[in-house]
C-alpha cells in the first residue's frame, strides 16, 4: 500500500469516526449537544483536524443525513421485499418508515428536519437521498391509481408518513393508535389494482 493510499484510508476512517460520534451524541443528547468542540474532545482530535474534514456542524448533519438515507432505503426495501402483494408492500413500507423514525430520531431529523446543506428534489440531489425516495416510490408506484403521477403520489404518501412520525414523536398523536393510522392511510390512499 502506498503512502497516499494509507493517508486516504486514515482520512476516511477519521470521517467515519466523526459522523458516528455525531450520530451517537445527537441520539443521546439531541443535536444541540453536537458541537465541533465536543466532537473533537470525544474523538480525541483537535478542532482543526475536524475542520479539515467538515467545515462545521451543518456539513456533519449533511453527512449523517446521507448515511441515514441509505439506511432508511435499505430498511424500506428489506421490509417491502418480504411482503406479499401491493397492499402488503405499502403497509410494510409505512411500518418500516415509522419504525426507522422512532428508532433513530436524531438521524431522522438530520435527513428531514435539519439543514445539512443538501439539495432535495433537484438534479444535484445526492444519490443516497434519491435512492431513499426511490425506495418509497417502488412499492407506491404499484398503487398510485390511474392518471396520478407516481412521484407526486409518493411525495404525498411520504408527507403523510412524515406527519405521523413527527406528531407521534412529539406526543401530539398517541402512539397506541399508530397501527390503525397506518391501516387507514394504506386503505384510503393505496389503490390496489384489480386482481393484485
């Protein structure tokens, strides 16, 4: 291995450590607790080393969002792959999405609530964000309904899921009725084609 390859590997390892530490701290204490000073102390590197990887907290949030989007896409795909039939896939998508939001609130916030400096719904949207949307679109395209654009339907269904996730987490919706809400959402929005 060349010196350059070793340096690149070490740099990538430091970046992974910074992102993992930021996630851990945010999940434990919230994003307000994530500062470059605290991160530098936890990873035992100086703040200038941290700044050589990320210009600040915003970029760290963006890195967490990209990593989280890839994990969300994988979780949704795993859940929908195990489901039999269009309606079951949509219900599995909804449950996987809400489960991810509940289990990883700080990562969920990095993806959908906080400013990580990432463009959404644009040509230059990073691949992990596009793939997370595609993971939602794939099963939803089966139940979009005639004359409805699958992307528009996916945005609307996603907005409903985001509302459920956010309102439940903040205690504005009682969590004991989550499954009934999922069933209602799927029954009312997902148009299963005849014979499917």
